[in-house]
């Protein structure tokens, strides 16, 4: 029984960049929009990237614990290691030293089939409160879904880049960027035109009032004016967890949604004409499952981006080259006047490099070389950060129905929603690709530096990139997909989904821009349907009005 009922034209579940895309466009079309977010608003502007703070730009390492503090692991297997160093009187099972207490663990999770680092971020802005902001377009033949025309992809990619403020040139003045790009172009001279070593497309703009700082995009960037001033057609409700979508008597439309106000501990009923769920690749299918909406493909065809990672200290020959390069002479002169005892030829305050090698034919992996905040990759103390760069290669996995996330009718998660459980493994073909990917990363690393002790080449924990996809995939067959090419759930006339979970293909590149493009296509269809409905209603009124 609801404690309060609210009404709107469109209800959006989720406040990340995808939800913000829907909100901005729908409000601009004159619709009343309500948005639910289970988490807290962490910044004055709703959904701002927390990395914009001065201290985190000055020292990216300080941002790593911020990232870790906002990630909630989705499926933690029950530990088989006994904890014997506890008070034996604290909840023991009779006849043993094992405790029967469950500490947010998932008894159904096979640790060998898990994606251990898969996580959710409960906050206004979602993952965009701390994301890397990498926004490459997916490769036109190797990654993109072919059910959307090339013309539509180009149109919506361009619109998405404008919404997010994507640029490849904000770090062009970095000394290290130029040195590393040139060294790697020499090493990988055979890459095809357009896919050579280049600047990484990022949702970022360099500040005009302080050129040493940038403004990283967040959901607030996508919200636009909705983040700056009140709007009577837009309501954002933090601390509201959507728990159920309730169909009408026909079973072909959603009548209302139910949500828990986590702060006031009350139940809210939201009646709307249309419903959009953009809550992430796991929490979106979780809500559908909890609502009894369980198509065959729900949670299946799960993909992620397995990575290889290392850190290097730049070669002395590479660093010394800056001291004799006329392009950097003025900056080095200014630097030496300010720091006469500094022997490095890289100025203090030199922007960190952000370098990209795109996916291309014969290279099914995406490359980022930078020095950024991640939940892994801290540099040790007493090592000059100007000499360190991170190398990350992101690979593809085959899209297979047996790779999936399921939801329990017995166990619940931290919010008392159905507990997710992963059933995931790499295929032999995946393994072959990842082995070759590691080889290329090592080749690139040795071309620019030597391995930093403790950060030698490795495969990080699966799920760390937080790029899960495919769980509510788009398609043309209701048996193998969850939504159609307009992002509408099969069998429902007014339920739409958004986010990385819709991406149905194997990919290696960051998914956010592609998900924004798909959302823009969906929202255009929603607006056109609304306009068509208004025209039809007007025609009915005209024909029924007496002459």
C-alpha cells in the first residue's frame, strides 16, 4: 500500500549520463519528468564528476580511495576459509568454530564463475561521479550493432559527443603526450590511417581560468540547464529505490512504479505514461526480474572488457629528448627558472598524457595510455609521477547466451532486491585474443619505458573496468533480445531501457558514448510517438466537434 502517489509524463529510474540524456531531451520536448535515484547527491550540482576538485587533479592518487569508497560489489561468494580468530562465543554453529552469520555474501555464487570486481555505484550521477570520461566511437564493423544504420550512428554519435563535450585535444600540449605518441607511432608504423596512435577522446574541457586544470564531464554536464536551475517539469528524487514496475490489466503496458523512500521509509507510487529504466547493466535487469518481467534473454549474453595492465617509468632517452626539442624550449626555460634544482626535462604541471590506439581490423582491443585515477594502479611513494605512465589494453569477449547474470528469489542484496549471481567464463577464442593482447602491450611498454616494480604486466581482476554489457540487449528477435531497435522492451508499449546493457555486440572500447547515442535514438522515437498521439487526439477532437 503506497503512502504517497505522484504523477508525471515520464518516469526515469537511474541518474547517470544515460538517464540524464533522456531527462534533458524529454523536458526540452515539454514533458514532465521524474527521476529516481537510490543513492545520495554527492555534489552541489547533481551528478558532478568528483574528480574536478583541485586536490584530485593535483594528485590523482588521492582519488583512488574515493572511487573504491563509492563502489558496491554486486556478488561476493561465501568464503570457504575459516575465520578462527574470532570470539568462539560469537554466533558459532554447534560443534564447530564456523559462524552462521552472513556478511553480504552470496551463497549461490560460484567463485570460479564470478565477475569479482563487478560493482554498482549508488549516487546521483552513478559511475559518472568518478569515471575516466573516455568516449571513443565503436569501430563501425568490429563493434557496432548493425541493426542501427550507419547514418543514425553518425548522427547520434555526433549529438552525444556534443552533449558530453568530447574532445581529443585537451592534452595536446603535454610534453609527455607528444613524446610517447611519437615513440609509439614509430613502433606501430603499420597501423591503418585513422587508427594510428593518437589523443584519447575524452568528455573533458580545459578550464579557461586555470589552464592547469580541466573540467571532467559528469551527469551534470548532460543535464545541462536542469543541473543549474529549478525546472517545474523536472523532479530528481535521491534516496528513492524503485522496487517494482506494475503492469496494467492488459499486461502490455506499465501502469505505475513503486519505490521506497529510503530516507523517510515510506512507499511511493508513481503513475506515468512512459517508463525508462537506465540503472546499469545489472540493476536494470534486476528491476525487471523483481517486477516479473522475465524474457528469455534477460541477463544473458553478458560481456565485459578483460584488461591487461602495467606501469612503466619512461626511458631516459625519451625524457632527455624533451631537453633538445625546440617545441618545448620556452616551457622548459620557464620551468628551470622556477625549479633550478630540478634535473628532469618535463615541466612541473605538465598535463598527464591521454593516448589512444583504436580498435582496428586484426587488432580486437582498445588501448589507453595515461596517468589517471583507477581503483588499481597506485604508484609507490618517492617515485616522481612525471616519469610514470599507465598502460591498459581492453579486450573483447564473445557474446554468448551462457554468460549471464541471474537473480535469486531466495537471497536479497543490500537493498533487499533479488541478489545477482554471475555465471561467466572466457571461451578458448577469448583466451587466444587476450594472450595476443598481452603481447602487444608488453611490446608497447618496452618501446617507451621499463616496468615499475610491483606494476609489471598482469591481468587485473575481471570486472574492474566496470564495462558490463549485453544483459538487456537490443535486437530484432524477442527470443534473443530484451528490447527492439528503439530500446522498447518487447511486449510492452511504454517501457524503455537505456545503458550499456543494451549493447548486443562484442566490444573493447569504452561503452558510454555508444549508450548515449542509443538513448538519443530512443528518445527521438518517444518524442515522435508523443507528437503523433497529440496529432491523433487533435484529429479526434476536430471530427467530433459539431459544425
